[in-house]
């Protein structure tokens, strides 16, 4: 079977390597939102639903960082609120110099 890279393939028919890279992208996306990795039981159903709803293609998982960025809004419910270490886009605050 020849894999069409630019057409949507239902998650159930997605080849194992593409599933692996999709999972890895999701792990990175969640890693940017909280300090511990997700478990398969925790996000497995969400990843399948997101893949099929968004009509992602095997070509999408080839660009690892772009896929992680695309998944972040869909996985925001896994974020830990007020965890500054895990929000890399938050601008750094200037520290005041203390005089002794």
C-alpha cells in the first residue's frame, strides 16, 4: 500500500511510525504545558479524536515542532496553572537590583 502523505488517513489506519511521531509531538506539546509527561491512558483517546477531527495527514507529523505547536491548543486542558517554568513564550521579568 502506498501512503498518501497529503491526504487524511483515519488514525486507525495510520502506520506505526507516524503514530509514534504524533505521540512524541503530543508529549512535547504537553511538556510545554506542565512538568511531567502524559501517560497513554491519559491522552490516548484525545489524540485519536484530535487527529480525526483536525484531519491531520502523515505529512503533518514530519514537521515535529509545527505539529507540537498545532497540538498545544487542543491539549491545553492538561496544563498546570501558574507553572512559570513550563511557559517558554512568557516574557522574562526584569529582576530588580537589590542594594545592600
